[in-house]
C-alpha cells in the first residue's frame, strides 16, 4: 500500500514538472522574399533584400529561414513564382510551402531623387497583413543599405503595436451608444499627451504649384496654396505653410509639410523632412539632417546637431548640446545633461 502511494505521488510530481514545458510558446518563424525592383537594378535590390534579412535577424524576434534554404525548398516543390511574388495571396502560398509563420514581401522604387522601400509582413495562417513600413530616402542608393534597412526593420517592428492601437480605437468607436465609458483610475491622466513623432499632418498635394515667392497671413490666406513648392523665399506674416520649400522661410510661424531644403528662421519652425537649418524659439522636425538651434528643439530622427535649452530626439545620430538632452534611441544615455553624443551600434 505504501509502495502504491509513493508511486502515485511520484507520478503527480513528474506531471507537474512536465506541464510548464508544454506551455512555452514556440518562436515565430519568418522568411523574406527578395523585394521587387521597380525601375531599380535587380542586383541592387537583391543586395538590399539580403541586408534586410540580416537586420531582421539581429532583432531576435523571428527564427529566420536562410535564402539558400528557401530557394531549395521552393525548387523541390516546383514553385516558380518566387521571383515575382508581391501579393499577400502569393506570400501565403509560399509561406505554407516553407512552413513559416510570417512571410515578408516588399518593393524598391525610385521617384526622382527619392528612393522608396516598402515592406509588409503577412500572417501565413490568416493571410492578413500584420505589419507594414515605408522608408523614403533621398540621395544615393548606398544610404538605403546603411542605415536604411536597419530603419526599415525598426519601423516594421513598431508598426505591429500601432496596428493594435488602431484596432482598439476602431473597437471603441463600434461600442453601442448606451455603453458607459470606463472611469479613469486615480492619478491617471485624461488629457491626451502631444505626439512628438507626428504632431502635425501632411497637407496639400506635393507639386500642385510652384512659385519663387510665398506671402502668408494665415494658412488659407496666402499668395500660393498650401500644396505649393516654393523655390526662393517664403515670408510668414505671421504664419505660412507650404508643401516644399527650397530656399528660405522666415517669419513668426513657419511650416513645411514635406521637404525643406534650406533655412527656417522664426519664432516657431515646423518641418517634416528638414535639410540644413531651423533657427527659432521652437524647432520641430520629423527627420532632421543638419542643425536645430533654439530654446526647444524636437526631432524624431536627428542626423546632425541640436543646440538649445531642451533637446529631444527619438533617434539620435549626432550631437545634442543643451541644459536637458533626451534621446530615446541612439544616444549615450536616454537622458543626459549638457552634451549628449550618439553611440555606435
């Protein structure tokens, strides 16, 4: 009898020890098809695709299937469309043959002097696009290789959380009219915080018109429309905004919705992609390649220098000089007084 009791206890303990192993989730597997070239050399696109695979592997989020192994499996299965597979349905078909959870597809395009790379992650089981990212880069194609592919991977990873937020927002909108909103917890803010990443929206249609001069009282009451491209001087008396400015924008409030190649000088300077200089009390840019000088400098992606009392950069590849320097990515420390430098990878 004692022997039976002992065996029952021993069996129970072995089952309790074995149970946790069954609950450990398996890591997701992923494969990346070569991006589709659109007016770009095939060999260049293949090189970018290989670099994208490396950067995605370094994120340690997926177990990656090597390109050689992927080609081998597809060849054995007699699949011939891998070289032109850009649709979700095709990606799902390839993913099932490879036995992976996620397939990542995309394209490389060139419009004028701007390179555009898109990437989408498709859930093989559901066929849904679960992540998406776009990278726009001016200049030579070399910049797409480094740091371009690293940035594209980071944007792709960040997009999954944004999709979840968007789905939550849609679910809230779909609530019945009689639903009572949940009361905030003690100490919880009910005032929305500003989004440093994109506090303003793009406006106008790029290239709608072109002019050497812009005079603005307020948006809507200005010499040329908000979608115009100014190749010269834009005066904000007190406020003007244009899609693109190549030259100088000066006044009280200066706003460029897409591309600034030159100087913004005023009390408040707002730009999407800023190349060269913003000088004012408050300077704000999504992508800065150059210099910001003022009391408050804010940039999502800084490739240059920020000098002011308060400097904020989501991603720093340069120098911050000021009383308070904040760099959530790329800085020596997320918060550093006086001088903050970008760290090496």
